[in-house]
């Protein structure tokens, strides 16, 4: 049976979708952005917005009793792929062991408004 995951600490999608879904221990997220839950706005500084996206990812993982250690793959969607340079320092803090990090792929996308990056992740969680 599928279970929807929604965190009250993360801004809700404008469409009727959950932050993530779990079935048989496999968790896949919807698009997670760096929107500020309190203001409903995107931070103007790129590094702050990207850091907030990873913070939102963590909040969604916690809602499912999971953590970054449970993540298998991260897909990053950018308006401008040169913004990847803001991801790498955060990535290395989250996953410092080269022998124990998730797969990652970056994509170009046409994102709405002031959003510069979205995260979609896959994780394995306890049922």
C-alpha cells in the first residue's frame, strides 16, 4: 500500500501532490525546491536557495523516519547548470565519504518564477 509523505515544515505544492510517496520501502519525492516555508518566497541568494532545498529534503526524509544515509539517488533540475557549483560544497558536507554517497544527475529545466533548482530523490526506508 502506498503512503503519502507531507511535512508541515515544508511549503506545500501548488498542485494536489504529496512531498513524497512510499511503497514497499521505496521512497520517491516530488520536486523539492528551496522555497522558504515561512515567507512562501525563494531566497534571492543562489547558495541560500539551494541550501534551503536540501534542508527541505531533510525535513521530508525525517517525516518518513529516514535520513540522508537512506538516499540512493538525487536528481537536480537547474535553470542554469552553472549553479551546480553551489551544490558541491553542500553535497560534500552531507556525503563526505566517496565510498558511501548516492548517485546524482543534473538536468536542465524550465523552472517557474524565482526557483533556480529543484531536487527529486529516491530513498529506501523502513516499512
